C-alpha cells in the first residue's frame, strides 16, 4: 500500500484511466517503464461506472468500469505511487442504485434523505425568487429539476447544480443528512482499503445550500463540513484535496484553515506573462503561494479564467487571453449565468497548453519550468506531458468543446510523442523536480526590473534555481553553481508563435 504521507512536493501525473494506452494496465506499464522515476503520485480521473460527464456522474464507487480494468490495477499502481481518485461529493448519478430506489419509492425509499427536496430549504418547497437570484449558477436556469417518483406518480423538485433547465444526470446530495455522511464514510473507507492515498473532493464548493446565500462556499458551514470530511478521511489514512474554482482569496482562506488547495491562477498568469505581461505580478503570486497546494497549467477541464483570475488580471487582459486562444484553434467554455458573467463571459479556455503557446517549444518548456519550480505538488496533465496539440477531430466527433484537450493516445502515439525533443526536455524537468533534494526546502522568489524572475530552492547543503528572463527570452537552471540554458526564444515574435 502506498505511503499515506506521500503528498510530497513532487510531480503527480493527471490522466483519464483510458487515455494512455487504453486502460489502467497500460497506464501501470508506462509508470513502470518509460515514466519510471518521474512521478510520486498519479491522479486517475474517475474510473468508475458512470452515466455521463466522462466519469463525473458515478453510478457506484464499488467497482472500476470493466473497460478500464479492475481494482487490482489500481493496487498495482499504488505500490509505487500515491494514487488520487475523485469523490464527487456534491452529487451522484441519476442512474445510481440510491437514486433509482428514490424514483421507485419516493419519500418511502430508504435513500430518500440523501437528496435535497426543496422543502428542506424553503417552506412547502417553493423557492423564494430573491434567494434564487443570489445562487451562484453553473447552468442557465435555477439549479432544480422535477422528477416523477413512486407508484402514484408524485412530482418532486430536487436540487441539481449541473445539467440543463429540465434534466440533470448529476443529482445533488444532502451532505447534512446522516444517511449521506454514512455513505461518504463508507466511500472513503473503501478507497483506503483499495490502495488510494489522496481523495479529491470534486465540486465541494456547491455542497452547502442555505437560503439567502450564494449556495457556493458558504461560510462557516463549508469549513465545518470540510473539517468533518478531513477527519473521517484521516481516520482511514487518507488526505483530501478540495476542488474549488473561485477567486484567489477563497483559496487563501482554505489555506488559512489548514486545507490543501489548488493554484488555478498560475496557468493564465504564466500565459499572460509569456505574452508580454508583468513579471512582477507573477513573482508576487509565486512568492505568496502556500506549500499545501497542487499546481496546474492544464487539466481535463481547460485553463481557468473566471472567477479564478478575477482580481488578478484586468478584464481586457482576460479577453485578450481568450482571443489568443481562439486564434490558435481553441474554444471558450462560457460562464452560463448572465448574472455572474459581467463583461467577460469566459469561464475556461478549452485548448492544450502547448497550443495556447502557439506550439512554440521554447516558451512551452519555460512555462513548464515555472510550474515545476513553484511551491506545492506540480500536477502534470497527460496531454501537457506529451506536448499535445488541439484535437479538433475529438471536438467534431463528440460535440464537446473540452474534448480538444482530451486526446486518447494509442501505444504508438505515446512512443512517437516520447521521441519528440520538446517532450524529452519536459520529462527532464519533471525528473529534476522529482529527484533534487533542494525541493524539500524553502523557496525564495525575486524579480529583476519587472522583466525576469528567479525562483531559488534551498535546503542545508543544496540549492537549485530557475531564472526566466521574459525580456530577453531565455530560461536558465542553476545547479551547484553551474547554469544551463533550458529555453530560448525571441520575445518580439512571441505573439506570432
């Protein structure tokens, strides 16, 4: 079983269970073969039977989808790596046994209390329009669905954060109910027994529903619930990682309460800086970032813009960022809720990070170096690891904009990618972060004339530094007093790619 203390400041691979060779067995072979020595951890996106959202509408957590393998494959990976799996703590599949039983039996179902019928929130189940107007929405209309339950065809209105106005494959759970807490406890115990070390709490920001609030990251209730989940997980030897997309102060408050968090500012800020933005702004962000964080440049959902970059980039800069991504073949995931869109209706940018930088090897290596020298656990998305270009065919085939950055690599494609010089250079940086002892020490960030940043890691007897000069267009790594140029580009030609 993996070391439960293995949330070290070392790289973690992020991948779907079937995107690197077709299944979990192929993933394990890669980790034991070409990827040996690169990663301390692996975040496997939901490998469970699911009715939608590429795994994020889990029918059950008891099984691995047979298309991907078995729990034995997860245990094999866990012998050498800290395995992270997702717990969709806000919702469960419409096709789950629990919800199907509720549909059959209505309020008489043993599972009825798992779900949020609207009378739990408002008298007689009638939402106050003023309350609904305050809700932070992730779909164009109010987050409710009407379902028919029981033999008598009764109609129930239930809370469904995600989906369309009249249909959702993901049914919200009432995390205040004892039945739900028992279910969550059982899920966590099952994960731990099967070799999992870290659990990502997907969509955690939406779990608290209180009238008169935004129903998103509601304080102090969200911290009380997170403390409960953290304690239960710790009793099984698990670490939990809340997944929240919000403005940066929310992440600072999570850190202040002692929770792990994500740095969702870094991807857009690095792109902006490499396109002529201010180095001092990036240096300030890197300097204030906490140690208990996971860093990303890319992921299965896209590059975060709003609300993550609110207060970090100006509106004009966000629009310029989105414009550059579109020019390079990407697309935009919109906010959906007009009340929260303001003048910048951009939630995420759907693109590979390599494509977002114009498929420019030098700037891409520099960007990865910044991430790999930042505090926390650098999480490397599989498409980014292989410097993948936009998959337009997947978008056309699926009709899903996010598919542009979800290419499924065959064994031959993996081998071809590993032979590319840009990929070998990225792998060298990943290996460096995984192996150099200075990364267990302290980070110092400095800036020079708002054109360059230096990130220096020190521990007794060891030091390693990265200098990225955005004005001159070069990045250097200094180890034991010897500097090595790792990337060089022409800044004036940056936007031309």
